[in-house]
């Protein structure tokens, strides 16, 4: 009997890919495909990683300041935005993770291979500027929180936090560092505790979470733009795609475009990892908003400009325990977010110039990559020694992120739909629809941020 002929397709990196009529998730002959429930049971915490860390890093000190201000100013009124943004955030992060896992390359390297060089240069420049400003704001917030807890020179704390983050990210092995980041996500439970230490009006909070109440004025529009711009940030795209590439190297497996028959379980892992990570991120953000609404707004404190101010304002209202939890959470989430901000900048710049990159490489194997991590982190720290207003710096960081987010999301969607890049593993229709919806929402939010 003559064996059926196989068709050979050429994938973007030039390697041959066997293209049978079977789908990427086809079962091995003689076996039944695992059900979604069976696959879910095998997805333990040990398999969660890039999505979980990315989601937790989104609740950085700058994000805490945004959610605190919205909660203090408007009470529970904006709780619905965290539920609304969850599917948009989850899908666009899953798209970035899918690009990394399917192609074996980060977002910038895919842009470099398939699209105009000037587009990539503009994207990376804006990413670098926004990340350095954000790093400065986060390091400053961490130092201020530590100063509130123990006193002492805040500028010294800024440099200490920066140096510790650089040293850990540079000299700790990738496998151990990934585990440290994963366990660091537990620090966000401090804000869960804050909610239960506060006196939340749960019927009112739940009503505002599930029933949107939209007001058409400048203050409400600005708050909506701030929340959306905080939950969906460009640096998260680069980080999660880069981390999926790191995972391929760590496990010594090929990109999914080369082995599409094994794609089913891996893409299922990405979906669940991202859903868990983004769900955790938005739930914590919701708790921060509820906590500040129940304490600050309820007591007439409506103007909060930094996360440290939010912590300090909680002390006389909610007591020292709540204050300590809130301030400690700022430091812990900063230790998680600073490496992600610096790392995403390093991935982008290294891929732009085709330099060796990755936390799985030793410093001598990727000197430029680790130099960018150090330069971005220390550059952010240096901003705290200037006369630059941290609130204005954070605002302009949000503007840059807003300008960059929607075009970058559109480019990512085009990449993820391109068979030349993704092989047979282009986006399924549900991800396609929600991904473009997220892009449209962010475009509208960016325009609102620039106009308001």
C-alpha cells in the first residue's frame, strides 16, 4: 500500500513544516483528544508563568496610584471598568503570547523581519521613553512607601531598590528568577486584605461593578481613559511575548509554527495562563478601587496623586494595619514591576538591533541586553534626583503609552493574522473580533487622553 503523501509548507524562518490535513490539535492515531476539562486538570500552578507575572506587574505603584485616585474621587462608580476591560486585556495579551510562542521570536523581532524599519524604530523609541519615566515613578513610589514605614532618606531608597532589581535580574538564573517573580505575585493579596479591613458597602460596590454608570463630562472621561490606559500597556506586550520565547528556550522545544501538531496543549496553556493572570490583575485593581472608595472617598478625601499619598491618607481613616498593608503592597508590587518594565525595554531594543537577548542567557552572552536593563532602571532612578514633577512625569508616560498602545495593538493583530508569519496558527475568529475591539477601544481612549 502506498503511504499518503505529505505536503511541505515553508514557514517564516525558512524551515520545512509538515502540513497534513489534520488540524494542529489533532489526536495521535488510536487515541482520543483530551477534553478541555482533562487539559484544565493538568494545568497546575507550576505551568502558570508569563501571563500570571505580566498581569501582576500591571498593578505596579503607578497603577495603584491611578486606581486609588479613581476610587477616592468617584467612589464605587468606576468599578465596572475593571470588569469591562478584562476580556479586552486578556485577549490582547494572549495575542502577544501567541506571537512569541508560535514564531519563537518577540514582537520587535517579528516587526524587524516583516515590516518597515522606521515603524519599529518609532515603536521602540516611544516604548523606551515611556518605560524609563514609568520606572522612575515606580521607584519613587516604592521609596516613598518605605519612608512612610520606617523613615529615612527616600533618595537613598530609590537607588537601593534600583540596584537590587538590576542585580537580581542580571545575575540570578532565569529558572530561579521566573519562580521568584511568580511567587512575588502573592504580594498582591495585601490589597485583598485591605478590602476586608475596610468597611465596604458591598451591595453598592457590586451594583457598580456589574451595572455601568456613565457620565459624559471631562472628569469622568479622564478617569475612564486613565483606567483603560493603565490596564492595557505596551510594555506588557513585549514582556509576555519575550517570556514565551524564553520558555521555548528553557524547555528546548521548537516554535509552534515548526511543530503545529503539538500546538493544541501549548495554546491552551497560554489561554489559561493569560486568563488567570489578567483576571488576577483586574481583581486586585478592583479591590484597590473599592478599598479607597470605602475609606478615602467616604471620608471626603478625593485628591490622591501618588500611591504613597493613598497609603498615608489611609492611616488616620482605616487604621495602622490597613496603612501598613497598603504601603507594603506598593513596595512588593514595585519589586515585581520594575524588572518587567526594564526587561520589556531590553527585549525591544535588543530585537531592534538583532542583538542576543533573553534572561536565560548569561550576562557575557547578552551584554547589550543586560546593559539596557541597567541603563533603563538607573535612568528611571535618576529622574527622582531632578526637579521633574513625578505626577506630570507619570501623566506624560501615560500619554506616550496611549499614543503607542493602539497602533502597536493593530500591528500585533496584523502579525497574528498573517499566515507568512504564523503558519496555520493564525488567530481564531473569537480572538480576532475581541482583539480588534480592544484596539478600537484603546484608540478611542488614546484620542480622549490627548483631547481632554
